């Protein structure tokens, strides 16, 4: 790739050298990735060897995954031992995580180190997030490398998702394998969630235990909310921690909304972007609903 451009580009590679392209990044590695994916410079295409498949990619590791998932080639599948579960993986660590998070098999709980906190989780990475967001114990902040973007997070996976969704329009899309669906998603974890919730693949189905109720879902949070709000059965109640406040919620999300709305005057205020509209709210969901109902638009 070096012979493609003059020496001044290599001394300070922050702007895309292609005329008419406004892409900027403070890190050279992202510039080079942009040149490969957007302008096909310094790239080698890897094509699927199957005669009836026209799939091709710029990443060698992607073609290996494609052959495994789509054509079931060059891989040994590890299947979930649970009788009613169709989950399978090519890596034993993925299968181990699936057994722990979906079926509670081989679980080792990690507890919060603060004495007055009863938080515990199955993943150590979740504990680090909890320490950062709940106890403000931030080990390291990860900043978005794109110029004029102030996004920062304590979670590297959140940063990767942010870059894919906000700054990488040419990113490879993950397609739903069901031909009648046609859904395309940027994030593989969201594709797995889509497969669970829409097609019932690789997930545990939660059925309502109440008689004459046919509700079922693949999302544990929706199942808990259904029991709480439809049958007045709360697995856990969340009382407001402020003195002289008797508010009790059936969900942690509603408790956060209550605290921001009633006890946190410095909470972020979301204002309507329309110049002649003065609507504002402490809740982003309320702003999204307002924009959709009043202005017939979708909040981006």
C-alpha cells in the first residue's frame, strides 16, 4: 500500500487521501482499514470455494466462519447436551458460556467486593462494568478514535459496537439465514438475539406458569415483566433508596426512571430537535415517542 501514496501522507495519516472522501481518524490503523474496505486499496479478496456460492470477503477469518456456518465445512460442531436445545458452537469456550448463561451448568458466581452490595454475576467482565457504573471504580476509559466524537465507555465491546454502528457504514452485515426473513444486522450478538426471539433458534423458551395463559418468550427480562405486570407476581421488588419516599418498583428500569425524574434535578434533559418545539424530558424514550407522534419522525 505504501507505493500508492506520497510520503507526506505517511508522516501524518489522519485524513483519507482519496479525493472527495471526508473520512478522518486520529489512528492510522483505522485509516488503513477504511482504505481497504471502502476504496479496495491494499486488499485481497477471499472467495467462497463452493461453486454455487458467490460470497466473498476482505477478511480471511470471515471466510472460515462462512464455510462453517453456511456450508458446514472444515469444522467440528460442539452441540449443547441439553435435550431440548439446538445450540451448537465451534469453540468449546462458547459452549461453556452457553451452558452457564442459558442452563446454569458449571456456573461460578463472581461477587461484588463492596461489603454492603449483594451484586453477583456469572461473568467477570460484568463485575468490572458493575464496579464502574455502580461504585464509580473506573479502571480505564476507552475513547472513540474518530475525530469530533466524544463517545467514551468503560467497556471495550461497547466501543467496538459504537464504531461499527456509528462510524462504519461499509461494515459487513450479518444476514439472517432464513430466506423468508431477509433481516440484515451489523452486530453478530444482535443477530443471535434476532434468531432466538423471531425464529426460536438457540435459546430457552420461557412459558408463563399461570393456568389459561399462553404467553411465552425467549427473553428472560420480558418473562419477568410479564409475571410482574400481568399477574402481579414480582420476583424481586426495587424500593427507592431516598428517605421519606415509599416508591417501590417491579423492575430496576422503572426505579431508575423514578430516581431521575423525582430525585435527580441534574439528570440529562432531552430536548426536541425541532426549532419551533419546546418539548423536553428526562427520558429518552419519552422524547422518541414525542417525535414519532408529533413530528412523524424517528429519533436517530
